[in-house]
C-alpha cells in the first residue's frame, strides 16, 4: 500500500457543519498489514482544521471523527484542501485526490440512477402494474447502468494500476466476494495492468487463492454460468 519516497502532506480543511466545531478529527493511514493507524489529529475551530507532517511515501488514508470514517484521502506531496458541508465531502489539490474524487462522483451518479430505477419499478408494481411486464420493461436499462458502473470501476483500476489508487480499488473490488474467485472483470484488469501490479503481494495472494478455488469449483462440476452469476 506504500509507494515511492519521503512525502510531505499539508492539509487545510473548511467545514460549514456546526456540529463539527470543537470535535477532534483523526487522520488514519493503512499499514502494511492493511490495518488503520492514527497518523495525526486536530481540533475543528470555527470551521477550520489543519494536518501537516511527513510520511514515508504516498499513502491511502481516511479522515475519521471518533470511530466514524468521514471520507477517503490520498496523502501525497501536495497542498490539499478538504471541504466538508451538508452537500459534499471532497479533497482537492493533488493529482491523485482529484482523480479519486472525480471517480467517486461519477460512481455516485450511476448508483443514484440505479436506486431511482429500482424505486420506479417498486412504485409501478405497488400501483397495480404487472410485475413481469414492469421488470421486462426496465431490465434493459438496469443492465445498461450496471455495465456502465462495472466499466467505470474497471477502467479506473487499469488507468491507476501504477499508483496507490489502482491497488486500493482492486482490493475493494475483490473484497466484495466471500472468497477469492476469478471473474471476467478481474481477468480483464489483470490482462491490461503492468507486471509491477501483478507482483504486488495482495494481487499475488489473491490470484493464487482464486486459481485454487476455481479449480475446486470446476472439479465439483460448477458450470461457468453458475460461477459467473455467483
């Protein structure tokens, strides 16, 4: 999870959320064993807060209030700014954080559309429409949205496979499954990423476990369709 050489982080924050005033915020980073470690802390005073210090290398972290995670942040060698209000939480000022929050915004938009489509389907059924006809009518749009979401996720990991964003979101993708398994999405990511990405300890470990699990499932006569659906 750690890359490159010594980095300095300088983070200034602005909050319009009155409930945050006087509260302590904690900056946490992931260690080599994927555990969150307290790196820095500060108090919010009149809507302002600041973190500053040195880290060994560019790192993925999270901003916490008490034990609640507020937002992700990449600790990179740049002057970063955090905006916290009732409409958005965003980090800007560094190239990786700008990439991260553009991705999260696009992902949120697609997820909102999926929820709205699901609510529309439920509304039509509750108002007396035939569930089978409703599902048939909306299924194509739902498939389109899910395909866009998968493509967004896949392209983001491939594009960032040489920096910490690619590693982090590949781990997020893999954690969605109850155990390591190969899917068409993961196969495409591995096909289009660098040898250095394949050598990362998490990627190597996941691949070994996934290949073993796939062999076991195939030996026990699971079909490709069943595995794909699962």
